């Protein structure tokens, strides 16, 4: 699988839109009457062909730049949208609007990894503004914010579930999302980071592992599941804290890219030097949101493209 980092503004959507712009511009130039009529006809046929034979949605992952917190979203080849976490502010709400585009108001699933403010702040508002089918949460919710989230789900008739057993969703067109809540060893943990729902997403050659803010022991417990954790992208747990990113977990995932969602000059000194050293030992490409901002990753013709997000 070839992975390409694209410069900004060269996304496929721009090329498709530019095609129409070029034809429209040509039709408005000083050609004679017949030629202008012909170009206008081509424009009309192209326009309707595009909407009739619209290409399938492509698999995408977007990591929003939310500062010191987590929020990202997944899109499948059949256009299903899954939002994971809502960051420490409303930045993910803005990023989501830009990414989904005008007129898209349907989200298939929202997943809260765990009950901490830096992962859930925008979620109640997303539930208010979008038509959401389902909300998946971990067990052991107790914060005021999680109460607000449950209330927003109830007010908007969203089915909510506190996940207690591993589950895989077939998202169509060979796309699969598997969720892993804490097992018996962690179910009574006082540390909510260890109650994080971990996930493995694979779709059209694109794959991701994310485990919320899980600590090293929880990461290692995930490996006891009879599951192939290999993925191209690993969202680094707990914003690069020294308490996460165990060598055995990174080795099992063996990603190409490590994404660290972290705020600039944060008071926790995330990401830890030891974590960065560890990631470099595995020769991973590192994308830090505090340095590079948001990131869109998509697959096309068995190649993976990285673009700076909105
Ligand atoms: Zn966090």
C-alpha cells in the first residue's frame, strides 16, 4: 500500500468541481453562437451525468484539531458517518460542518470513548444539530457532562447504549468497525481512561486503531482478544502521555502513521518525550495536531493520501 502526503488544495473534490468551472467559463467566452450553444450543451449533459452517475463515497478519516482533547470521524464507501469523541470545546462541531459539507445532516453513529470533558464537550450539540441514529458510550458514566449527553440523546430520540461486550459492525462494501469496551480486569477501574472503548476500523484499504485514553496495561489487555490489530494509522492514546503507548501494542498495530491529538503548550507536557522516542524507534511518521493541525486521510486506487484538514 503506497502512502502519499498531498499538498493542500489538490483533493479529488476540487478537481471534480474545477471541471464544471472550466466548462462554464468556456461557455461564456467569445466563441460564435453555434460553438457557445455546443459548449453549453456539454456543460448541461456533464452536470446531470455527474449527479446521476455520482461516484461512490470514498473511505475517509478526519482528525479534528481540537487542542488538548480528542475528536475524529470516519466515512465509509457507502457514505456512513461515524463520529468518535467531541473534544474539549466546539471546534469539532465546526470541523464536522466543513467536512460534511452543506446539506449533510445525518450521522449514523456517535461513539464516546470515555467520560472525560476533553472527549465529550461538543457531543450534546452535535446531537442537537444532526440527525443521529445511535450513540454508543462506555459503562460507568458519572460526570455532569455525560448526564447532559444522555439528556440530549433522549430529547432528540437517539438510541443510546452503554457498551459492555465487544461488537463488530458490518458497514457495507467490505467496511468493518469493531468496538472493544473494557474487559473484566478493568470494568471496576477507578481510572476512567482505562474504561475507554477501543476501536478498529477498516474500509477500502484504509485502517485505524484508536483506544481513547487507555493506559499501557489496558492496551496490553486488548491484545489478549483474538483479533488482528494491524492498521495503517494509530491514534496515540492519552495525547501522547507516558502512561500509554506500550511497545507491544504499537508492535501489534504496526502502523505507518501515529496521530497525536494534543494542545500547544499544554500543562500536562503531552506528548511525553519517552512516547515520542518510542514512536521514532518504530520509525513511525508522526502527525501532531499542535504542530500540523487537522488531518484528512483517504484511500484511492490502493493508495493512501494525507491532506491537511479544514
Ligand atoms: Zn483525553
